[in-house]
C-alpha cells in the first residue's frame, strides 16, 4: 500500500470511529477520499500537515432547540443545526434545509460538500450548512412564520455578513427567507447581507431563484460540448419539482432539450410532449400542491407512484434534482439500459456510491453535484457583493456572470483531472480542484 492510500484509510477509520452513526457524512467522506489518491501521491506535504483530519472536522457545530406554537395553540419543539465547517477562504456560506429527515449527519455531509463547491466558484466563501427537522408540508403560513422566527432567534447569535451567511435549500424558499430575515432585522438591525435568496424589494439578487437550475443546464452544456454533443433534440429526465428542478427544466428546454419528467416524493409525471412548465410552476410555486395534479390538467401527462429512476423510459440525459441517495446502484443500471449517456447532479449527493460506480463502468459523462449545482451559491455570493456595494445588477448581468462561473468550474475540473492523470473524470477533477485550493489556503494560515 502506498503512503497516500495508507493515510487516506487511516483518516477514514478515525472519522468512522468518531462518528459511526452518521451514514450520510461517512458516505460523502468515503466518495471524496476515493478520488484523492493521486493528490496525496503527488503532494506528500499534505500528509505531513495532516490536512484531511483537519478538513473533515467542522470548525464549529451548533445545535439548538426551536420551540414554536402551532395554530391550535400547542407547543411544538424541533431541533435546529448550523455547521460552520470551514472558513479558510471566506465566511461560512451554505443553505438551510427544513425537512423531517434533517439530522447532524445530513447537515455535516452537506457542509462538507459545500466547502469544495464554494471553492470552485472562485468567490471568497467558506463552507457551512444548517437546517431543522421541521416539516413545512401542510403547515399554515402563520405556523411557518412562527417557526422561522423562533429558529432565527437562536441562529442570529451565530451568523453575520462577514462570518456566516445562510441561504435556502430543501423546504426553504422565498417565503421562509422573508420570515427569517424579518426576525433577524428585529433582533440585530438591518444587515441585508446576512442572508441570501432574499426578495427583490429588500436586497435580493435578480436570477438567484433561477441560479441553481440554470447553472446546472450551463454546466451540462459545457460537458456535452466538450464531448461533441449538445442538448438539441435530446430527451432529458429531471427528478424533483422544486426550485432546482423547475429552473433546470426551463433552461434545458431553452437550450433545445426536451424534458419529459418531473417528480415529488410521492411519484412522477411522464409527458412525452415535454413538461409544461407553466403548469408545474402554478402547482408547486403558487398552490404548493402535489405533482400528481399535473396529470389532471395536461392530457399528455401520466402520473405514476414511486421513483422516476425505476421507470423504463428511453432518454439521453439524467438530471437528478430532488435529494441525496435518490439513485441506487440498481437504478443506475436501469438508467444505462434506458440509453442514458450523461448524468449531471442538481441535487446534493443524489447518486449513492454504487450508482457512481455504475456510471463509471458504463463510461457515462458524469457531472458531480459540487460542480454542477454550484450556480446557486455562486449567485448567492454575487448577492452578497451587490448588498455590500448597495447596487443591483440586471438579470442579464447576473446570468452572464453565472454562465462564466459554470464554464470556469467545468474548465477547472478538466484541468485538474488532466494534471493528476485522470482525464475525463470530472468527479475527481472537481474534488481535486476544490480541495487543493482550500488545503493550500489552510496551510498558509497555519495550524487553525
Ligand atoms: P425544494 O424544496 O424546492 O424541492 C425539493 C424537491 O425534491 C421537491 O419536489 C421534493 O418533493 C423533492 N424531494 C425532497 N425530498 C425528497 C425525497 N426524500 N424523495 C423524493 N423527492 C424528494 O428544494 P430544492 O429544489 O432547493 O433542492 C433540491 C436539491 O438541490 C437538494 O438536494 C438541495 O440540497 C440541492 N441544491 C439546492 C440549491 C438551491 O439553490 N436551492 C443549491 C444547490 C443544491 P416533496 O415536495 O414531495 O418533498
């Protein structure tokens, strides 16, 4: 065994021993370490600095009680988290997720991924993530507001425009950010730069809502172009029907692809005529309804219960945009049988370890989450810049910057993969490019 693989195995076993009950965190670390051997072979100084053990331990973990009153006057209690993972290259930055599945393992996996994603954007932001096991589904607006106010009452003690700047994620969109910011302002005064994803009337950036989905489409287009292909005439399967999925569908369609599915946690729609996005937006953004309603309104739309990744359909490109581990090894095999040539991840860690192996065996083009979905956080950082300058850029200006950033992320991944002898492996390329930037910065800053 080489010194590099020995070191990687040693650090993994330390983490496993420390946090045996954090499966998602361990999975993210495992998949990341799988791509690190060439880096540690080339740079033994990272081993001398014990950089991986330092990087995998968050700088700070905050867990807190969130008490709130439901509409019947009963007191409810949820658990809140903020993991401030790494501030080497800038203030902690990363979303808040409200979903019943949220626990420390999930917040840590998301925070860990965020460090390298943020580094890839080229903007000065460190990595963090947070959230709560609160379930917004079925709650009234007043209940959402009371929960957000209680959550922010505690979180406000730990965030700030130069220290930690949260944003949205699953279950946290414009409505929640509005309530969170309102409470922050009452407690600490008007500091617009403390949250991103804000409404346009109080410091939000144009194109932030669209950024993750649009960015995913731009990244995928770069990946296709580099392999003598494009979206024109391609059939695309998208999972999810939330913020990322909706704007991925919009941009892919504009770029000439035909998106034939979308989904939620109950089931999926297949519409061979191409998904009618106005209907999806009406159901999901305005009515906050279920995706099954699409089939009642569009005659070519069929609704099926279960996962879209179990569907036997013929298509070219897969864009998972729902949640972690939505594609297993078996489902990845089916995806290959279905004729898929490219997968790019809008969601964080949507493909489990076995699924990634299947993509690699089948030599699919594979755009990993931390590169492909970095558009959201990139535009969040642009929102911070606009807030600091007290300026608002036009939609086109932000969109152009987003396009450039996504192209640059792809180029960095290609370059790192070439440099470390794994050409065409965009997963390794993204991990290596993000890692070396953060690791070098940490070393420059001393033992911190
Ligand atoms: P939303 O809450 O807007 O939408 C999430 C969508 O995924 C919904 O359709 C939801 O269905 C579905 N979904 C959630 N959990 C599950 C599950 N366990 N099984 C099946 N479907 C599920 O979230 P976003 O669109 O913002 O986020 C989607 C993914 O993209 C997440 O992985 C997030 O971390 C990632 N991401 C988001 C960014 C952003 O800017 N928003 C930035 C980068 C990554 P249902 O309504 O039934 O729950």
